[in-house]
């Protein structure tokens, strides 16, 4: 399996934006329907963001172990050496 490095960037950016969305949903829902209902409404968005972060972590571990190929040389991470 071969993966671009952009996948990591997309996963982390998606995680960040989803977390911001979850906070916005919770804050807006708190004003409209109350605190407890706002937590219930925002929880799936938080869970999705945590899942994306976990997927990015798992993917990076698989790349580091060599089970997934990024198509770059193994020493491409080191600078100048």
C-alpha cells in the first residue's frame, strides 16, 4: 500500500477543523437548547475528530514500521545527513 505525505496533512487539518466545528456546535446548541442537550449533540462530532486523530496516529506508526510505503527514501526525514 502506498500513501502520499499529504494524507497526514489532510487528516490533521481535518481533525483540527472538526474539533473547531464541535466547539461551535456545542456553543451554539448551549444557547438554543441547553447544556446537556448541547453535549449530546456535539459528542458525535468530537468522537469523529478523535477517530481521525487516531487514524493519523495509526497510519504514522504503520509508515514508521515499514508496513505502508510513502514512496520516499527511508532517510528523507533527516536533514543534511
